[in-house]
C-alpha cells in the first residue's frame, strides 16, 4: 500500500504599514516615485545618522496584534540583524528577535471541517530593504532605496496549516483584518503584503515534522497555491526516491511554475543579532493598549454578523459586501441616504460586480459617489425611470460618476406613465400579434412576455413595464 503524506505549512507574512513616513526617518512611504527620491542619510545608511522611531508604526502593530488575539509585549526593543546585500544600505536590518511586540495570537478560518484556529507565534516590527533593478540590456543592476526603511510588520504563524486552501483562507482573514484597521492596503501586486511559505511533508499519522523549505516573497494567492502544490510534490518525490529534503531557501518562478534553491537556510546565529544601540527600549503602558482597543473599528466578522441582523441580508450578500472594506463602506454610505439595504446590495452585487469584471478592475478602484447610486434608486422608486433605463444610467455613474437626475433629464429617459397613450400602443401590439394572443389563451404564458417586449420596443424602452403589463392583461381578459 502506497504511503500517504500530509503537508505541514507555516507562513511568514510581511505587511507594509500605511504610515505617511518611514519607520526611522521622515521620508515619504508613497509607492512609486523616481528612484532614490524618497531618501535621506538615515534610510540610506550614512555613517553618523541616527534613527528615530515612528510612533504610528507601534500603534499599527499593536492594533493588528489585538485584532489577531495576541498578547502585547509591554516592554520590547529592536535588534540588529546583520547581513550584506546591495539593497541593504546599512549592512544590517533593524528588526525584533528577542522581544517582539506581539505574541501568542490566533486567527480563525473556515474549513470544510468547520472553524479552525491558526496560531500566530509572533508579530514583530522591522524596516524594509531597498530594491534591486536588473537591466538585462546593459547586464547591470541598479539600487533604488525609496523602499528602504518603509515600516513592516512580520506576522509569523505556527505550522498549523495543512493545505493551500487553509493557507489562502488564513491570508484572506489576515488581509481583511489589516485592511479594516487601515494599517495597510495589503496590495499583493505592489508588494505591500507578501508571504514566505515554510513547508514540509510527513507521513500521515506521524508526529515528527519533516525537513522544511522556505519559499520567499510570494505576492499573489494563485502563485502561493501553485507553489505549495509544486513544493509538496517535489518533497514527496525526493522522499520516495530515498533522498533527503535539504533545509534551504527557495525562489518561486510563477511564469515557469518552477522553484529553485537560493541558499542554505540560515539560523539566527548567522545573522549575529544584538540589541540596537541607537534605539531605546519601548514601554507600552496599560493606558496605551486600552486606547488602541477603544480606537479599533468594526472588523469583518462583526460587520458581517451585523449586516445579517440589522439589515436582514442573506449570509451570501453579507459575505460578498464585507469581503472588501471599500465595498462595505460604499454599501453603508448608500444605505445612510435612506435606501433599502437589499436594493443597495442588489445594485452592488449585480451591475457593479459585472462592470468591475468587464473592465478587469479591482473592487478598491470603484470611485463613484454613494449619493449618485442613492439618487438612481430614488428615480426608480418614484417611477421616473424604468429598470432598463436605470441600468444604462448606472453604467455612466460607474464610469463617469455622473449625476443621474441631470443625465435622465438631458437624455430624455423619463418613463412614460401616460396610461391613455400606452393603451393605444398596447392595442396596436395586441392587434398585430393575434398568434401570441391565441397562444396566451391556450395557456402559453411566455406569450405575455413577448407582448410586453413588443410594447416596450414600440415605446423605445420608455414605457412603465408594470403599467404595460396591466394594460395588456386588461385587453387579454376582455
């Protein structure tokens, strides 16, 4: 009988924090910008320059720790992690090894077997390195230090995940919590959230861990899933062939769907950590923790529950609407104009999602005003426009953020509610379609829809569909 294996996975997730300035200097953290324009003597590692800690970094780290059920380390400090690489201007990174700011937390995910807690070993603060830009044409590399000193938190899980599905669920839960806190935009494509995957395999039933590898800097959920599948298969093949898995750091090439070894895995002593002599220890008072707790916003699980209870939305709607904070904010803003929650949900989950998909956008890129969707719903409820016209208007709201009231007026889209005028059109349609009338009386209900469609066509889409239905029924039942 073939051996059965299980995958054991732990993650190190790096999150760039949404501070305006870097962790130890006043340089901008804005994404982009010409190379080496967001720099100063501190973040380029000039001799004699001294770091000064950004208080907001500590507050964001605490907020994420509290949201993930961690204990806050009230007396913590920074350490120097020594390594030599061109994008690391000081030849060391300021991080936290001995006393990380948060410890012993957990995130609850939903699995096929029900809820599961993924334990968090620690969260620590550190600075990001710069970026190497490789030019194949000139066969040279350039260093951009704009990112050097951008504040990071590293969220280190325990090896509690057993599949790519659990990993994605954990990452999604983390991303949601951090985004709702406003601590980071967590844009994987811009590198503001990236994950290192620590993975080993072992026989099912074994309590011993296998030899693990670490795959660095994965920046999309799809790449992470593909990497896990590939690395699991690679390690099982080695074991089955009687070879040993080597503990090492690997790099994943998502285009080739292939990983390769970068270096043998370092241990902490290889980095020669020691307390940073330029930064004083941090004391976090009970009062400061309490203040951060009071400032915590409503997170996704609580918001989802409230949508179902307060707005009577189905779980499916609540799940979609709270899946991206920007969408939840838009939903609540429209509801605040007095609109029915289910009607607002239908517009956001229907036409909005359709247009986002068609235009290959991210939900965070939606930028129309809530008041314009609220006005559109008002026009429908007042009978000023029908739903066919409303969909046309909404596309312009989505694309150009137009005022729907002015647009309807300018383009003559007001619904025709003139009963006498519509009666004349209906009579003509019924008269010209005797076969459909005959089919209706024979019990073919689709014939009614055809007659309504013909009437709408004759009125150039402006007729009130409910009124058209009523008038056709009156004629058919005479």
